[in-house]
């Protein structure tokens, strides 16, 4: 929460991605009282867990002075937000038939991206020497492994709490295929990216919130106008007293 306080105090220097990430975190936190009130205790635990996981990139970045590339904080938080807040909270899983499939492709892509960055960093720092194709292969395998663990988690929840997060073998297999698709897409793009670009050409979403739509400048102009009015009032009052 210390980072949130600092962000509110220095909002002009906060990147768009960081602002969006924290907005989604706060929206998920806002679900917790409602879940408790309606007696959805299992979903409350899931929401708290999701919020905790979404804080991991910020904690790692602050405690270990690591700058995470590709806006991983935003991507991870968005994945959890789409699942918890929109999928479960707003019932998008029931309202939109392909919502689950979309999230599996996206979630698999985020996991694959995390895997690719981790392995490539080890490769770049020469702590692990792999060819680019092998890095791509590891990326796909890692995405499938995490997807498999997710399916095991859903099966466990259904068995222990009599839920219906899985709709049979076809649903599970298509989820795994979606995870595979996300992993393959990221692996291919990652390999092309590494071969075609230089480290200094990588761009980040660093545009400050204060510069979006000129909000910061408009606020500055309003402050100046208020100061002028106060000064003019002060001069007017002094003039009245002198008379």
C-alpha cells in the first residue's frame, strides 16, 4: 500500500500502465465486501488470492530493484481482472460463450511471455546458454505446464466444493489447446523480436498520466487562475480598507 500512497502523491509521474494496473487491483478489492455479504466465501478467497498475485510484480520490482519489461505488471493484473472481476464478478463466463476460451489464449500468452523473458534474461546474462529456438520451445512447454496446473486446480475445486468450472473432457482439452496457441504465438513473436530488434529499441508505456489529454497542463492553468483571483481579491480588500 506504500506504493499506492506514493503513486497518489506523485500521480503525474505514474505511467499509464501502472495507473491502469492499480485501478484494476482496486476494483477487484471492491468485490471482497460484496462477496462476503452474499456468502460467496470461496470466491472471496479466490479474489484475495488474485489481488495478492497481481501485487507480485510490484513487490519484486520494489524489493529487488528489477525493472520488469513488457509491462508485465499490467498484463498479469489484466489477466486476473478479466477472470475474477469480469468473468466471475460480472458473470461474463455465462453471458459470453467464448469468454473462457479468450481468457485461456490470453492467459497462456501472458504465462508464455513471462517464461520467454525469464529464460531469455538467463541466456542474455550467460547464466544459461540456449539457442533461440530452444528458448521458444521452453516457452511453449511452460505455457502448457501452467495451463495443465490450472485445469488440475479447476478439477480440484469442482470435486471438493461441488462447483462446475469444467464442462467435461472437451472443455478441458480445448482449454489446453488455447493455452498451446497462446504459447506458440508468444514463442514465435518473441524469437522474431529478439532477432529483429536491439535492446535499446524496446519501448515501454512510460507516458505520464499528467500528460494524457493535457490534464496536467489544464490543472496548472486552473491553479494559476485561482491564484490570480485570490491576489486580485486581496488587492481589492486592501483598496477598500485604505479608502
